[in-house]
C-alpha cells in the first residue's frame, strides 16, 4: 500500500478492487490501526498503552488478543493457547473487554470467526482451542494456579487492589517462548502506573482522544473535549497525561481546579508581568509573560503568553501585544537579569506604555510563598486553562522545579499578583473583558 501511495497509484488500485475486497480491506486491522495501536517491535515484557477516553485502547487490546489466539503471523509466531483478561471487576471484563462495542465479540472482519463465549465458565474459546479467561482484579487470589502465554489488563489505574492483582498475574505468565502482557489504561498517579512507566521492560505508547476523532461523535469532541481541554481532568482523561502534584509544592492542582473560572468579571486593574531571560539564543531561559487583573480583593490570571528562547525584541513585542489585547494599564518588568536593557527594549518598541521595574531582593521561593497563600485563601482564579504555567506551579518546591529549570512563567505570575494584591495599587478604571 505504501509503495502504491508513494507512486501516486493508490486511488487507481483501490478503484480496481471489487466491493467485497474493499470491505475486507476496510475491516483489516493492520490497515486501519494507528501506529500507537499496534504492538511495537523489541524485546518487551509489558506494553503500556496510555491514552485518553475513547482513543481506541479497547479496540487495540481486543485485536491483539484475537490475533494471538488465532496465531496471526503479523502478531505471533504461533497461536497463544492461554490468555488472561483482567479488569477491575468481572463485569468490566464482560461488558467492555468481551461484549463491549469494541470488545472481542464485536470485532469486524469476515475473515475470522467469533470465539465462543461461555459466561458461566468466564471464558472465550476459539475454534483452534485457544482460551481466554476472565478475571477480576478484586479477586487477586483467583490468579493463583492458572498459567498463561499472554494477558490483557484493562484500566489498571482504577483497580482498587492494583499491585496485588498485577503481581499475582506475573507469576502466571509462564507459557510459551515470550509471555507478554498488554496494559490499556487512562493514567492516574497511582503506584502501579509509576512502577510500570519506570520499568525498563515496559514499552509505552500514548494516544489522545482526538487521535480517534473519526470514530467519535462530533458533539462529543466539540462539547466535552472543548470544555475540558487543558484542565487537569482533560489532560488526564482526554490526552492520557500522567498528572501528579509534587508533594512539597507550593500549589496543588485541586486548588487550581476549584478556583478555575470560564470568564473574568469587570476588572479595575490589569497588568502584564514580564520575567525577561538573562540573554538570548538556544541556551537562554524562557521569557515569562503573564497577565492578571483585579476586582476588589481578588485577582484573575488571564493569560500566559510566555516564550521560549526569544530575542529581546520578540519578547518585548509579545508582551506589548498582550498588553494591548487586554487593554492593560501597566507592564511590570523584573530588571534583575537584564537591568536597564529590559525597560529600554520596551521603551524602544512603544515609549507610551507605562513600565514598572521591579527588582528581586529575596529568592524565588520566598517571593512565591505569599502568592501561594493568596490561592489557599481563595483569592486568585485562573480564567481558562494554562497547562504550562500550572505545571510549573504544581512542581515548584523549596528547591525550585524538580528538573532544575528556571520557573520563568511562575516568576512572571508572582510579579503580577504581587503588584496587584500585595503592594497596594490604585484602581484607575473599569475594564470589561
């Protein structure tokens, strides 16, 4: 197919096929699957397919199990005669993995016969004698005794007794030359997920809900995906990201989510704060650019327009563009790094814009701590989602960010909120966003 496509003859070839051949081709998993839905090459023991809701994890798991049981040469050198199907409960295995719309009993394709489902015995039986048994992770001891050549574990992040069940399963994976397991799950920061991702024998593939858009209702994409995009819940449930708070961070995602708003009220002040990099080029820090507004005793974070490795002219123009878009009244600029250069660049770009230089006399943590207390008191709200900024906030502890990088977005946020709520400022006029 790829050769025909490269030669520009794929359309011609498909037009020459009879309808039954086109139907068979359309149902063929190897042609329809995305790369992340197919098992990767290599000597792996566990494959973790981490993805968002509706990204096609269940179809990928069912296709893999069916191919192993039938002995499809594209997936296995010989049929795998004993396979474990493990879900949070037996009902999850039956309703999703076996009888579900994308489950083993509903895979399309005229080239294969469905396995026989024996619910009283909790097993599927293929025509060649291969058997897949259904197990509940709630009953870890039921995995004692049976042995398998492969296993499919679905939604392990929500198993209540995850580690006990998964560990017991590993003792039973002892048949054949290469016993393997597939884990399909939307991630949560639970111990088993962390353990799997850190294991060198685990190969990880990732998928987002949007990757499977052709198989999802348009209303779901516009309403649900649009509503939750960028939030902690959306990044976890739709993008398949593992979102975890740092234990000693100054901010938590629960607080940010609880105080998130879809829009801002009428604001009496709006400032754009800039944390310029010390230099420019490939090795420079990012330039933090964050806008926030105030009404009464509360503040509203409006936008994160930070730039990575920007020239002074580029970050100055980005800050001024945000200033104009929000009809702000002040640019707050840290001058520790660039000194007069930072204010000079802004004045060159637009001398009419009022610039308030600020200089740090304390460390980043000491400056950020009183701002985090404003959040704890419910006085700061994020208008919409700002994933990159919020990642820095929830990873910022006494030693800085866990990766050692500079918290440039966070610095700009701290300067903006300090100026609005902690140093006192006049309220010149009302702005409606």
